[in-house]
C-alpha cells in the first residue's frame, strides 16, 4: 500500500508541475526530468539528488522529480517507478539501475515513447539508454588495492567482502581490487572473497561478524560500497578490532568520516555522486535540445586517507553540500 501511495503521489506531483497554479490555465513551458536512484537511504543517493537539483537550478526551466526504492534490492519497485514516470510522460529519465538486466524492458519502452534515459552510477545492457555517467569502477578498486598494499607493506592475510552477486558495479570494483593486489602485491594472501554483505548495513554487519569469527588471522578488510563499509566498521568496533585491522572501504558518510578521523578506517575510495547527478541532468537536457554530448562520462575517483582527508579538495568529496535539498 505504501508503494502504491508513493507512486500515486509521483503522478499527482507531475500533474501539478505541468498544469501550474495560475488562473490562466496555460501550461508552464518546463522540462520535467525524473531522477530515480537505486535506493534513498544512503548519503551517496542524497548527493546524486543534490547534483541533479543544482543542475536544474542553473539551467532554469527544469523540474526534477525524485523517487526511488527504499531498499537497494527492490527491483520490482524500481520497475514500477520507471513505468509510472513513462506513463506520466516525463521528458527524460536519469536512473541508477540495480543490475545490468532488470530495467532493459522499461528503458526500451521509454526510448520507444521518445523519453531518453541517462544512466548514472551503474550500467545496463543494450543500447536503449542515451548516455552513461559513472565512476571507472575498476580503477576505483585498483586505487583501494594500492592503498591496502601500502598499509600491509605488501604482506599479510586479506578479506574481501562483496555486496551481492547481481551488483555488477561493485563486482567490477572487486575485480579491480583483486587484480591489483595479485599483480602488485603477490605476498598478500586473499583468504576470503566469496561472501556477500547484502544491501543493508545490518546484513553487512552479520557477514563481517561471521568472517571475523572464521578468519581470526585476517589483518585487513576491503568493502566495496557505503553500506558494506559501515556494516563492517560496526563489526570491527564491537569486537574491539577497529584500528587494529587495516580497513579500506568505498564511499563516504558522516559516520565513516568520523571513523577515519580516529584511524578506524585507513582509506575510503571516494566517488563523485554529486557530479553524477549534475552531469546526468545536463546530459539529458543536451540530448533533448539536440546538442552534442559525451555518451560516456567518467566522473572521477580518488582515495581519501586519515592523512589527506583535511585537504579542501578531499573534504569537498567526503562531505558534499546537500543544503540545496532543504531549500
């Protein structure tokens, strides 16, 4: 019932945007872009939202409708949201798919209806989307491995935690991490790389608890996204191991930043989700206007550490300004 009410609200919101509130009955000449994240809980998605809204304000004449699933594995809800926006007749869709297959049919339908789709953060098979705006995830994993190899002095036992079997984006990060570890740091032994954290911090916590119980000899852990990083941080803290085991994660949040200040996290691979949202909207408008645009945009990736986290350029990536969402 909550999902149905949410979708009805989206349709009504779109109707209000396009009919306006004046007495003239004239339709406002505005472009409406639906922005659909993979989930709505984590700071990462809020940053994408802020980037999208910032782009719309700078452009003028562009309205953003933001709606996404609560959980990052609720594929059915994401499909419903896409289909609702298609039926409502939005001008463009900016979306982060949960995997590279599930949304192929609705995105194809959007294309057939003349609604361009810009993918952000995660990709999709087929050629139904107009552009792809994301991190070079293999390179992001490689950056994490470089930091880990440095921390471990090239030797020791390492646990790699995956997110989910279907999540192509994080699996590419793990591939980049593993490839770099095995090629550049051959004396580091990967003792586990086949356990999945799941999409919530609670499932990640339990997975890391189990791994720490099983592999007491582990000297380091790598996690590939925000929820898995926070879940494993909690597991390390509860066992009194935070700061004693080398820990490199992915993405940022207030709690992860605080942990890095305490040297409980030794590295965070930082993406630029604000830029994903911003460039996603800019690219959608370029497509609608018939202007040239890049079909693949790399939004960049860097490594934040306790040593560099106070640099202005790193601070901006760790804590993007989300105040526009409260205006």
